[in-house]
């Protein structure tokens, strides 16, 4: 089930909220746990079993980890390894088995010996909920969290439907107290509805429309590749993936507030970044934070010299690339960012931070490289990715542009201007200033949000099925 569906909006969500608020407080986690399993298993019920195995193993291992972490670190570490091995093992099996087999069969001696496994499909959201489960086991071992003794509460943390499928990745210690002591107020619920409506509009009105425009320029490039057509692909996808993913995060945060939870922010206007390093502090913040807390810092971070720091970055970005998908384009995408980040840390960051002019230069540098990086990210066919990137500089094109491309750019210009503006904080700041100064603007806000929802729903119903991009990861 996805948020942008009539079943979710008009059946699942109203019924879940009604039942949740009708039952006594002590029963609300059970309601969330069961309804979240229903949400997750709507399309593929068999994968509920995979999730419950992960949940049960981590929950059971939590008791000896908590018991022995102060008195017998070796034994506690053994239970931690068991929990991580089971959960990572499931992730590796479902996500990477066939990838490894397909690459091994390219070795002449193994050709015909190994064949990809049939029927092995990637459970939706397994990368996200596996990382959440791992955060519980690791935080518990470190003494940064207490043992969760209630199975339903732990299952609710893992399966909670707002952020189950595509994040934000919520660390256990950040939500532990909310599992038993969260508050429910009208203001909090209203803030959740507001955030959900904005995210829904970003996804449907901007994200999906830009996806269609990106597909158009991609199709046109197959017949007559042009320089401007290639750049339009970069611009459209850069905006599309932001509105699609940040829209989902907004919806998840909004739904969490409706249920009394506060989830961490996942985006901070990443396209305003002053460098690629700054971009990754602003994009998918919870994933970057996870890798920093559980991989980069334990490996030594930047505390053991430059060479070790760069090695640690290499490990992080290899894992980051593979986390996004079992395909060589994601590995190359991770290497692409590794090289850029090392160059920035070694030479460019001090230059970008000198004055306003160099910060503008850093901003242009970041936008250019991030846009090119998205072409690697989107094309599992590396030849196609290279072709698009080469077309940006004129290679393999029929020229700068064509009449058809010019007409489509002119037609799309209002959408692109709106998309660029919406990717900055300025519209929100302007609206905040208006509502703070003019009472009429504040009174109009609920009406405008309702109109936004109605328009988004109308476009959703009239459009085609459009899942969120990060469901695939």
C-alpha cells in the first residue's frame, strides 16, 4: 500500500485513526502494530513473515545484550553479532543474492554452473527497517538504550507504517520514550495534517509531473539526442527525486504527528548546499547520520589521520551505493561521490568558504555534480548513463537543440520555475510572514490546504500508478 492511493487515503488511514483514538492508551501500540503489518503486507503478505523474523530475533537477542553488556562484554557481543547476522543475512539474501550470482556467472569457469534464484524478490522497505532494527541492537550494546521488554512496543517501532517503507530512518534511542509516553494534542494533530498535505502536494503535483517531463526528454533523446535535451533531463530528474522523496518524508512526519510521534527531519533544502559535502548534510539526513554513527565513527572517523579518514569514507560510500541497490550503477555512484568528497576535503572546502563569491562557486559546483550523479543513480544501464552525461557536452548529439525540444522547454518553463522556487525555503518564509502579519492569511490557510489536498487527489485519481522512488531500496 502507498500513501498516494485512494485505498490508503479514504479507507486505511481514516479507519486506523478512528480505531487508534477510540481504544484506551495502553492498547494503541497494539493497534499500530497490527495495522502497520496490514499496511506492509497489503500487496505481498508473505513478506510479513520476513519482517517478523527480523523483529523477533532482535527482540530476543536484546535481553542477553542488555543483561551482559556491563558484566560480560564478550557474551553481549556474541548476542549482538547474532542479531546483526540474522538481520543483515536476510537483507543480503533478498537484495544481493542474484546480483552476486549474475556477476559470478560472467567468470567462464562458473558459466552454466550457477543460475539466479527464481522467485526471490526484494521485500519493500527491507533496507530501511533492517537499519532501524540494527540501531536498537547496537545502541543497546553501547548502553545508549534500555532493553525493550514489550514485544508489541518493539514491533511497533519497527513496523510503524508512516516511516516503514521509505524512512526517515528512526534510531531506537530517539523514539524509545515516545513508544510509551507520547502526547496527543489537537495542535499536534493539525500540524501533522498540514505537513501531510504539503508533502502529498509535493509528490503528486510536482514530483510526478516532473517525472513525466523527464520521461519525455529521455524518450526524445533516444531518437535525437541534443545538448539542451540532456540538460533538461538532469534538471527534471534533480527536481523530481527531491519532491518525490522529500514529499514522502513530509507525509511520514505528518502522519507520525497525527499519532503523537515526532520523527527526525530528513531534508534541509539540499539544493542550497555550498558544496557536495554540505549537500550530504542536507539530503537523506537520517541515512547519512546512520552511516556516520554506526560505520564511519566506529572505524575511526577522522581521528586517525587523513589516509585512514579517506579509507573510512571509501567503506561508507561503497556501502551507501550498495544500500541503494544491487546494481553496478549504484556502486559507481558511490565511488563518484567518494572521489568528490575526498577532493573537497583535501583541497576545495577551504576555498569555497573564503567569501561570498567562492560560496557561490561552491554552490554551482555542487548543483552540477549532484545533477550528473543523479544520471548515474537513475540508469542501471551504465551505457545509457554515460550517453546522457556525454550528451551534456555535445558528444553523440545532433546539435545544441531542435525545434521540438525548444517547444517542450518553453511549455515546461512555468513548472520548472515553480519547482526551483519550491526547492528553497523562500515560499515557506513568505507565507509565514504573511500569516504572522495578516489575520486573513492565517484564516485562509486551512482552506488553501484543503484545496491543495483536493487538487492533489484529483491529479492522483486521474493519473497512473506512481510509487515513491525509494520504495525500491
